[in-house]
């Protein structure tokens, strides 16, 4: 089972979501992390609602094995797709979709639509979902799923 921390959260939502230092700490604990990426004014930022933490391409590339990158707008995914140095990042984009396919071929399924075989269940705790068929879980409470 792939265990993915939602924005670096381990035991519920926190005030330091998408904080690059926290992301590194969570990866060091053995989890993957879903991050919210924004491309704004020719710079890269992490942040859910707005560009919050300035990061570099090198930071993304250095953690690429453990990041699931949620491109927060069409400009960000366009930038990722068109920059050849970022072609092996694991990324996706969605707005109001029930699911989306990531760049590495995983089905990322929004809360409330499980069970879906071999998918990544996003925040399954919100709907008390059946996750027995899932390939992975992305959660704010990822420690609850670690066995």
C-alpha cells in the first residue's frame, strides 16, 4: 500500500501545510507527500490557496521519487509539461473531476468515490470509504494507515 501524506500532514490538518521543510521531514519518516504546486511570475511555489513557499526546480527534482505534485492551475501543468528537465516528475491536475490520471498512470480518486480498484484513495476518512481495493491512500491522517 502506497502511503501519501496530504500536503505534509500526519495527524490532521496543520498550519504548515506545503511547507518545504515539513515535506522533507515527512519524507524522512518514509511517506510520500502530495504537494500543491503553483507557477507564478516565472517562479515555483508550494501553496494550496495561493503561492506561499518559494521553491526551486532543484528542490522538486531532488524529492521527485516521493512527491505527488498537484498542479493547482492550467499554467502550472503547462509549465511542467513544457520544461523537459521536469519531465520525470509525478504530477496531475484536476478541478471538479471525480478522478484524474497522474503522469505516472495512477488513478487519483476524489473523496466519496471509492471503491475503485488499484486507485489512490484521497482523504478516504471523510466518507469512511472502503479502501480494500486501493493501491494507495492520500490522507491528512496518514499515520492512522501505517501498520
